[in-house]
C-alpha cells in the first residue's frame, strides 16, 4: 500500500511511500482493499487485507488473506503497524 501526505490542505504532496516494509522483505505479500478513517485531528487509521507470511519481520501467518491495521497520530507523516485484526490468522 502506497501513501502520500499533505501538510498544506492538499496544495502539495509528499513523494509516495510504502505503508510498511513487508512488501520489500516478503515478495509474496499482496495487500488489497485498503480503507481509511480519520478519527480526529491528526489521527488516521487504515485497515487492509494482506497475504503476507510475516509481520514486522516475524514469520507468523499462512498464505491466505488476513486483516491488518496501521495508524498515524501526526496527519500521516509517520505510521505505526497496529497489528492483525482477525483472531484466527495464526491457525488457518
């Protein structure tokens, strides 16, 4: 998932960046169906489906799609990988 951010109400935009680095380290990663919600001043939450086998460098999941989150508290300047949402990710 690629994102860009603006700090001047959309007049200019940053260069596109990857939301997380798993795409670089896990070539079989396939992210899709990203959804974004603005939760207040500066707070953005993204959920997305991913077919990754690792999370933050740790091999943990199968090859099916699971639901992940990421969030920003600074208008999208930086992102924190919030984790996996579906509880059965490790067992399927």
